[in-house]
């Protein structure tokens, strides 16, 4: 990635995950094909990771005080940001050992952690792959300490309720209806309610409200919305 980053050095954009200044971002799997909201040529961050890292730095208390942080299905560019922060005790969990940022093997619907184990949970574009997402969300709530919070993002339609049908198993049909062959739903206007059922207080941050110049600078998409989900302190449920 370093040499690809060198090829794309410039001042038009900046990746907040690695700090690299670049003239363009690149298409998936490409070395030279440019795209407006693609991958960072240096660290391979997607637009969603740049968006979420900016949000974590600017709109949460992530970087203040000691935090034990869980990332579900870690993505290297974001995980490296988290692991570099001295106040963060980072844990990455996935179904299989996919690299140095995964140190625990586990399933999101049955996480191998005790109740109230983490101050922060980060779950980016995972729930749309999970058949029993209600169980997964309840697990995220369970492992959070009282007063903790989760950052959750999913593919989201803002003009209709969640679209899902467990009977659809054909990958091509799933891609047509849900966006990708491995997706089992497309989340919609009821997503905050689905998160609240587990016990969360939910705040939604809309990508479309990010100023256009800021979106251009960091190559952000206008549809990467964030759910900031809070677990009440003890005695305040």
C-alpha cells in the first residue's frame, strides 16, 4: 500500500485514518483506477471507516480516559487507529482469525465475553449479514458496561422500513434486494427502533448533513449514517 500511496500523493484530499494527503481515492482492487469515494491508496480505508473515525474523534469521548474497546469484524485501517491510542485497550473479534487485528474468535450472536466487559463497541457494516440481528444487538448491549456506548453503522434506506425476507437465500436475489450477495436485509427507517428494543438510547447522525466540502475533502459518502447507541448508567434504565 505504501507504494500505491506514493503514486497518489497530492493535496486535494486527506485520509483521516492514516493522515495521507492524496490527489484521489481508488476503486476496489485497483492500483490506478480513481473513484470519488473509494479506498485510501495508502491504508485502504473505505469511506465508511473515514467517516466513522472522524465521528469517533469529534463526537464521542473515545479518546478521553481509559477505554476498553471492542471492534466486531475489524477493518485494518480503523483498527490501527484504535490500537495507536494509548488510552484504548483494543479487542478485535471475528468468526475466524483474519490477521493481527483479530485477537478473539467469536460469533456476534454469542460473544465470548462476560457481561459489562467493554466501555465501547464498534460494529460497522456487520448486522446486515446476520440472520438473527436482534440477538446480535442484544449481545452488543450485554457486553457494554453501564454508561458505555456503541457505534453502529449499516446499509440504510431513509425512505422505507427495513427490507428483509429470510426465505431468500439465492445470492443473486440477495444482491438485487439487499445490495450484496451476503446481505440478508437492507435496513430502513425503523432501525433506531430495532436498536432501542435491546435497551439502547439511540442518536442518529446523518451523513447528508455533513457539509459538502468536508465530504469532498475526506472522500465521504452521503449515505454512511451512524447510530450512536448508549447504555444507561446503573439505576437509570
